[in-house]
């Protein structure tokens, strides 16, 4: 049986816990926080408030911090100078004739290859 219900209260507690863990890992205390004002269109704010409720954030600050972290992480990953690591997992029928030999051949033929897969929408 789960410790937290999957309803709104459970999502809110989980969001608070995730935010608190992140802040503690980064050494952020209330002293480190900065307040600033944001001008935003009313319909965009209504959408952001809906997003916050769905994610279980108890206030706009939590939601904004989460969105900003995601955008900054995405930007850092898209930067070609940032080291990245990826894993390719293949699921296959190992009883298929010659499949293991073909996979081994492909691996040996491309072991020095360097693959990039950036999903940029430019």
C-alpha cells in the first residue's frame, strides 16, 4: 500500500518533498532566495496556475523554480560543450537466426563512432 495517496494531497506532499530535497542538495536556504516581480499575461498566468495544481505545487514560486530548472537543464544538455552520456538498450529475440552475429558485427564496425542526437526544433 502506498504511503501517499495519488490524489492532490499526495502530489502536493511529493512536490514539497522533491523541492526540499533539491534545495538541501544545492545548499539553498531562505537566506539564498531572492524575490523579484514578473509581469505576465492573464491567460498565461491561468495556464501556469493550472500547471502548478496538476504538478502539486503549493505556490507559484515552487512552480517557477521547477520550470526554470527544467529549462536550464535542457539548455545545458543542448550545449555541444556539455559532456553527455547515453545508453542504447536493445530488446530482441535471441532465438532469431544469426541475430547475435549480426549485432556483434554492427557493434564491431561502429565501436569508434560518436553519435549525436539533439532534438532541436530549428
